[in-house]
């Protein structure tokens, strides 16, 4: 004992130091060099929260961003994966809840200020290359999701005008919608200006769910010879991609958390928000698959019979798209404007507005061109879910969290859980992309 020197570690990045330097009777070692909550409200580190919103505001922002068109795809997930895909949905919900918490924690580690975007987190963790990779995958979400919305709203508006002079084609309706929201989008300065739209989105999401469930229940006696499967293994990779799309919201979480007056409530708010979304998904997935089986379409209101219920569902989804599309486009625009230096301080009021308007009009045109040339909703959703969402909500948070806070300092069960999340993301990326590309090829060749 006299000549032995025991070694103790004081933080995840410190080198072992001998017992001759510190006493063995020190208090237990903290998991991190500091708790992320210690940096909250620090004027030299955190963002200005003097005009921040409530936890409820953040909650319905999350629900509005996550719920929407993805909700209507869940019956088709069961149609491709069988009843066992419900287990997959619950597992993904648990994983995304964990990743939403650690992603926000990553904003507060590894630097002298709070990161503003996922891109900054990845850059801080893995350097410039990591930041560019993160930006690439995030772009698939923040630009891909509005593109998907443009496709769907064109189909919806043309469907609503069926048999009238307004039936001019889905592509033309998509163009009209893009032009209509381009003007207010150019004037949007911050995510705070979209709070009321998020609340409206939550309301119509709940209403659409109830309508689809009720109409499907009434239509069940008319559905005969419905086929159900317990497990369809070949459909699981595509199901992972669609579920990832349905639960994806990580890229806008930093902006949502930055707008909170009490950011220490974020873990609770994010988990409750995602739990609300998961319950809504189960509410619509189970009756949709139970009634229509393997014929359940994406979106599900295409499976329910024509009538007031279907028309009302289409109208409500269209309203949700109108209020949700600017959130994704706005988040991407704000992130890139910071990188490009489009600020009042640097350019002045007039030049800042001019550059901001031109930049945002370019984004609208870019997404609109894709929506009009690739108007296939279901395979597009799978593609964006596989490439963008599988990486951004599963892979990036885990890798950045390990890099910024340490790996070996974590309990074995948390490390194992992290590897399982990484596996989920990789399977969704590789096999989900393969399945989506095959579906797009089939859509064009047919």
C-alpha cells in the first residue's frame, strides 16, 4: 500500500491523476465537467430569454412540427410491416424522445457559447466536415418536408375542386400555393412569429385524427376480405423511414428551445410532445389498418369513402400544411442566413431585407420545381424519411453526444441503447433509401 498510487478521474476529458494530488475521500465524480443547466441564463453563454415563451408554447410547436402529413401515413406503415410495426413505432418514439433530450444538451457543451443550430453542434463535435454532413442531411428535412407538402397540397386542392372549373391539375395548384405563401414567408423574421400557426396546426391535427378514425369505423361493414399480417419483414426498412419522417423534428428543436423562457423544462416538454404525437399515431394507425388492411393508402383519407368526412379531412390537412410549411422553410432559412451573414448589423435594414427576400424566394422556387417534377407523395415521403430523418433524429444526436460529453464515462446500458439507436438509423438510411428509389422508379415506369 505504501508505494502504490491509485488513480482517479475528475471528468470525461481529464487525464488520470495520482492519489498524491487529490484525496480519495473526494465526493463522487460528476458525469460531465458541468451540468448543461448550469449554463442556462448565463448572459455570456446562453441566448436572450427575456421575451421567451411558455412551456405550453414550446409543446404545441413540437406537436405541430412533428404531427401532420406523417400522421396520415401510419396505417400504410402497418400495411407494409404488419401489426408488429406497432412495436417499431413505440421503439422509435422512445428513441426519438431520448435523442431530443440529448440533442439540446449538446448545445451547451464543447464551446464558449450555446450553439444555435444542429449544424453548429456537429461542427463543434466533428469539425467542418461534420458540420457540412449535418447540414446536408438537415437540408433533406427542412427543404424536403415543404417539398412534400407542396405535392400534397396540390393533390388536395385539385381533389376538392373535382368536377368544377377549379380542377386545373395538382401541379398548377402547387404553383398557386407556393406563390401565395412566398410573400409572407419573405417577411418572417423569427420563429416566434409562427406561434399562432403552431396552435392552429395542433387543433386541426387532432380534428383530422378523429374524423379519419370515425369515418373508417363507419366504413368497416363495407370492407370484406380484408387481409392483415402479423409480421412482414421485408416491409420494415421502409416502415422505419416513414416512422422516422413521422417523428422527425430534431432540426427545429434548437429554435424551439431558444424561444423558451424556462429552458430547463425542455426534457419534460419534448417527451410530452412526442408522447402526444405517438398516441395520435396509434389512434389512427390501428383503426386504419384494421378496416382497410393491406390496401391502406398513404395518406389514409384516400382510403375512406367520398363524402363530408373525407372532404373535411382534406381541408384540415391542407390548413395544417399551410401553417407548417413555413416552420420548416423558416428554420432552414434562418440557419443559413446566420451562416451567410444576412443580418441587420452587417448589411443595414434595407440591404438585409433585400438579401433575405431574394434568398427565401430562391428557396421557394427550388422546392417548388422539385414538387412539380416529382409529384409522387408516398415514395417521396419514404425517400426524405430515409435520407434526412433517419440520420438526423437517430444518428447525429448520438454521435455528437458521445463526442462532446464522453463515451467511457457512461453506464453500459446507455451505451448499448445508443448503439441500438445508431443501428435503427443506419437500417432506415440504407434499406429505406433503396426501397424509396425502387418505388419512385416503379411510379415513373408505370
